[in-house]
C-alpha cells in the first residue's frame, strides 16, 4: 500500500527571475504531477509563493527537495509536512494555480506553522480566482 504525504511551503520570487516563469512552473507541474499522482495548489501574489502538494510520500519528498533547490525563488520556508494522510485536500487539482496581486490573503499563512498554516491555506482559497 502506498503511503501518502503532503507538504506546504512559502517562498519569494528570486530578484533575477522572470515573472513569466510562474505560469511555466504551473504548466510543467500539471503534467509532471499527473504522471506522479501528485495534487495540489500554487498561489502567487506577484512576489510570494505558497504551494501545497500531496500524493505518494516518496514523490512528495522528491518534489519538495527539488523545489527547495529551484533558483527561481528564495527564502524557501517549509510550513507543514505530513505523512500517512488518508484523504487528499485537492484530489481534482494536479496543480491549481491562483494568481492574486493582493498580498493580504497570503499574510496569514506566512506567519503560521504546522496545522495552523494548512488551516489558513484552506480559509483563503475561496478568496482567490483560479488561473
């Protein structure tokens, strides 16, 4: 039986990164994630990222490690990680992408850790528009 896990982090776009890379990340992630049974959401407010991924534990760990090394962002900060999850939060989203120029919705997540960060993510989703 496959063990499932999840991972949530925030970061900032690197000063030398082209902002167009964000849409490319979302597009690539959808294809990659579908092939690896990963679901989740990426939120970008023009400066900061919040991303949550879930799926087979070994794939989630590998993706989180790859994301941590990506030079298109800085100040990578893990907020929440879980193993042995039994139910996905976003089973229908290989990678939902929300772009929002308003920094306010992300502010609550950035100050939280653990379950509180995950709860804050779930609370702000209805405020965002899908891209």
